[in-house]
C-alpha cells in the first residue's frame, strides 16, 4: 500500500480498491467512450465527478470527445467537465477533436469555453493539429473562433510549418492567407 499524508502530517495507508469499485470505474469510462449520455447524466446526478480521469490521464470528456460522442460530450460539459483538462500526453479535448476532424465536437467544446489556442500541458494548439492532418474545415472553424495562425510550438514552428512538414496538401496554403495584419510568417 502507498502511504497517504493527512493534514496533521500523519501517514496512513491508502485503501485498496476492491474488484467491484474497479469494475464500476471501467464501466464509467466505457460509458464516455461509447456515448452512454443518459447513464452518465444519472451518475453525475448522483455525485460522480465530471472531471474523473483514468490511469492515462484521459478525462471522461476527453474520451467522449475523441470518440465522437456528441451527446455524451454535451452531458459531461454541462455537468462541469473541464474542456481544458489535458490528458497524460498534454492533449486537450479540442486538440483531440481537431485530430479527428470532428466539427460537431469542436463546436460543442468551443461553445462551452474551450480555449481556441489552448495547449494543455503541451505546446501545440488545436489549429496546429488540424493543419498537420489537413483538416481544412477544422482549420476554418478554429480560425473563425480566433485561433492564432502565427502561434508557435516549443520548436518554434507555426501551424503552416507543421502542416508542411507533415505533407498536408491544403492547409499550408489555407493558413498562408490567415495571418493577422502586420504579422510575418
């Protein structure tokens, strides 16, 4: 058992999770992946935390968004799911939607406060991800919501440069004209 320190400084063992608890947790994450919005809403009504995360750091919102489950995504957001909560790889749900090219999910996330230029704990924005995978509709959506085409990742590359490095056919040109007035590429 791993020790846990209390507010008084005393150490006590962490309780072991029994098989039923572990099975319940697995079922909850599966509800998010498979889009069981009604089941999730019931559990949130009973006090389940909306920002519950699995061992990979994926939140319920990340799993629903990445798997294209729009209704489950909406239910999780309305229950307080944090659209900026990054997974263990530093990715936000909006970056996951951008990778998948899921316009409905991206729209839901943006409408519920996802930062268009958020990077989670990484350095790449959703626009960079969309551009790299030649998601022209997603690039247009993100730009319409104010995404910065001149933002740079930790290597100093813009969305257009990343798209070019990945061999994206259309997004580099799409982004070339999207720079802010007076900006240099």
